[in-house]
C-alpha cells in the first residue's frame, strides 16, 4: 500500500512538473505574438500582419489628446483594414517595442498586456499600453482583438531600462546560497557599469513584489513595487553612484519548501558619501527543481531603528 501511494505521489509530482514546463512554453508562445506583429508591421507586410489575426479579428486604437487632457478618441480597425493601413503607409519603418509583457492564460484564451514605445524610423512618435486577447487555433495563438492607447507623455517609457529575457543560471537558483549571492551581485557594481537586470529577473516569480520601508518626520512609509518599477526607479542611482551591497549575516527559517531569510546587509557608494546597513526580508520557495524569490522587502538602520544584536554576526555591533 505504501509503495502504491508513493508511486502515485511521484506520478503527480512528475505531472505537475510537466504541466509547469508546458505552461511556460505556452506563455512564451503567447508573448511572441506581439513581437511577430511588430516585425510584420516594420516590414509593412499585409499578409504577415493579417495572418496573426483570426478571420474577424479587430484592433482598437484609443487616441489620448497630446496634452493628456480631455476625452480620448477611439478608432476601430478590422484585421484587413489594419493590415492595409500599415502595409500601404509611405513612411519610414514602424518600430514598436513592448519590453515587458504580462501573460495570463486560461484554457484557450490568453491575454498579453504591457507598455510600448513607437518610432517612425529613428523618430520617436508615441507610447502607450497594448492589450492583446489571443485565442488558441490549430495554427497557434492568434489575435481575436487588440486595443492600444496612443499617449504622448512618455518620459517614464523612454527611461525604461531594457531587460532582455534570459534563462536562469542553474548556479544562481539551484541552492539557497546561490540565489542570495545573485540577489546582491546583480545590483552591485562599479560606477558606470550596467547592472545585471536580465540575470536579476530570473531570480523572481513573474508577479514578485518589493516593498521598501522608510521613515520621514516620524511617519513610516512603504513603497510597493513590481520588478519593472524597481528597476526603473533605482537603475540610474546604482549605475551613477557605483553602488555596492553585500550580505554580512543571515538568519534562515525553513518549513518544508518554504523559506524566510532575514539577510543583513551593508552598502556604500563609490565615493563613500552614502553608506549604511539594513535588513532584507526575503520570502523564497523551492519548486522541486529551483529556488524562487516571491517577495522581498527592506528597511535601513537609522537612529531609533538599530539592527538587533541577534541579527548581527558575533564580531559586529
């Protein structure tokens, strides 16, 4: 009986792992559809654009006023009309980029959303948010309908840091030591050196949340961020200042495949003008093949908020 139950458990675990791999491949295939559309638009290919839509697919363009004030105007295109308008445009290449995509799949329906920037040749035109509703067909994922806002207040999008998707390095995610080592290495570096954001992204679940705690005039503040928001908010400072952060002690609590780490850190900028200590609170889990960080928060040491002795190494005060 015990052998039968054990075999059943192993079978369920294998099925779960296979499902996770299939889901990942499915998400990549869905996320690829907008990029294929952008390539077809750049080539001004009617056939390639049209082939990515179902027979009665459509696209909605939501035009924001240039000053950002007032009501938007909506234009609706059939798939044929959109493909014709793009393919017959007498302009320089259309270059659209959607660097971060949120992909949600339910059965044969997928929703892909994200911010984008749009150039005509080398000239910046506009930005906005794309939403693609995809359906699964015999030929793969196809666009049932899409909606795009056209916006002109685009400073945050133009400053967005490119994060190329890469596969996780097994050395980073196969051990707890490895993922915590990478957690610090990816944001540290000399002045002017790009940070390792692509590597950093592989450490986290897709919907990871960061929370930074601070205190101002006696009031506690918490800033909650996605990975994208965190990167865009910190990149310039980390690169320009020559920021280095390292772990000096660690307190680990584990139950099954769930782990919480209080990771005590020291940081300093290259010129030494900014330095200090704090604690990163990191939630992780093991999925059977690798570690994931699901959430991370931090608070700095300051007057009235010293790091407790039990969190410090014996030779530190």
